[in-house]
């Protein structure tokens, strides 16, 4: 599981948190999908853990992983100060961070914001295609077919397809 670095978090801390969260998720028969840690100015912060499984995630799954991970964090104590732990499903409009995330949703619609402009734009909505060798391909709604390196993506998530809401 690869994590996207968040503001001023030591990479070793992220690796340790990901290892603990992965173990807790695995023990519950689930997988670690993504992890975010946002430190607060006074120590501690917010630890968000997203878990997934082919059969979906229930509230009981989240509670089970949260209890197990809380116990591990209590023992290991990797976060200085008070923090909040949130465990949830990545949801329908799940964030896309790793190449594997993009591969799993091949053919689905996504919203992608790039770090730098491509043909004058940083914001694209379109259908995902290939994801390999650190590059995703997206057919944007405006007809352009773009190849974007993962390192050039600021954020991305799935979007719900369906008829527009009536006005």
C-alpha cells in the first residue's frame, strides 16, 4: 500500500502507520486501501484509514479494524500527542492515489486534478483507461485523450455516473 505524503509528515511515520493499519485490516479479513495522516500544530492530528474488500465494507468492519488498530497504536505509540482515528470505506467516489487504484476502476468515470496545466487546464473529468508504468490515460469529456503521470496528479477520485439531477 503506497501512501501519498501529507503536510510535514515523516515518511517513516507514514510507513509505520500504514504497516499497523494494514495488519489490523488484514486481521479483520479486509485490506488497507489508503491512509492519510494530518498532523495538528500542537502535536497529534487526524489519522484516516480507508479499508476495502471485494464484498464491500460494513460498519462492523470499520469498528473491528478501529478497535484492533487503536490497541496497536496504544502499544506502539507512534503519534506524539492526542489524535483522532477514523476508519471507513473509501466510498463510491473513492480517492484514487496509487496505480493499483486506477487499474481497479479501468473504464469508470473520474475527476482528475493535475499539479500543472495540460493544454491550459488542470481539471479533467472523463473515462479512465490504461494505468501502467506510472501513467494513467483518461478520455476527457471534451474529447481529448490524455496521458498523465501519477506524479503529476494533485488529486483524483471516481465520480458517480447517471442522469443529471432535475433543476
